[in-house]
């Protein structure tokens, strides 16, 4: 049983046999390539939910005070953010060491320099004095509701005033309860977009 758990994308050191691929993804005028591997989330393609978030975030206004991508995996959300806002620094965090190694390779592959990629269990290693204008997440649903709720609620402590949290979540995987939590925590929650059961939720720290 423990061995199976180690295969999961939210494991710290997945021991699945390597199975590398290169994935292309295009949004707007930005075309990026991603090295992927077994033991990371959505290794064969940029998953649909992340794609919906990437497309939605491009038009979001936020205080330009740097960006944080929580649960970055091999890096699609964070690296697109770094391309969309080259004058911002994007911190990209995850617990999955294989994913983080891939994200670093992918930053080099796509000539993205305005990123900090490092290990953090949710926000544990994120510098609390370094507030962000926007936090992005496609939360690891399979890690459980406690982890997902911590990502959503605790983001408030890492946002500047008027900072924006953007979340992608499927209705069947807890969107109604996530929206309720955001309203309770931030006093607001807007459905920015919905596409094939995926919702983009936006909360603003007032």
C-alpha cells in the first residue's frame, strides 16, 4: 500500500519507473515545451484544468508584487505566468522532488529566468515576509480536503492587500465547498470562468 502511495504525484519522492515525454502547449502568443515523467501529475499532456487556468489568468489584473504557483508539478502554470509577466518573479513550489527537477529543466528549456523553484509543503517554506500579488493553484485533490483547504485559506497570509488568489477545481471534486471556504475566508469569491466542469475561482484579499 505504501508503495502505491509513493507513485502519487503529491509524494515527496515518487519511485515510479521513469517514463519521460515532451509536451507542447500553446496559449495566446506563448508556446512552451515541457519535459514530463512518471510520478508527476498529468505526464502525457498539460491537464485540462491547468489549461483553463492558464487561459483565464492571462487577463487578470493584480497588484504587481510577484506571483506564487502552489503545487507546480513540472511547471506549466508557473512558467506560463513567468512568460505572461516577465517583469514579475514567479515562485513555484511543490513537495514532489521529481516534479521540481522537471520544472527547473523546463524553465531552462523555455529560457525562463524570472522564477524561483523550490520544495515547500503547501506554504511551509515560503517566506512569509515576501507577499505576493497573485497566487495560482491547481490544488492536488487526491492529497485530500485538508491539504486543499490549507492551500486556499492560508493563501490569504501570503497575499498583499488586493492580492488575487486563482484556483481551478472541478465541480465534482469540491468546487461548491471550495467556493464556500473562499467566501468565508476572503469575504468574496467570483467564478471567473467555467469549462467542461472546471471552475476558475477568484478571491481577493481586501
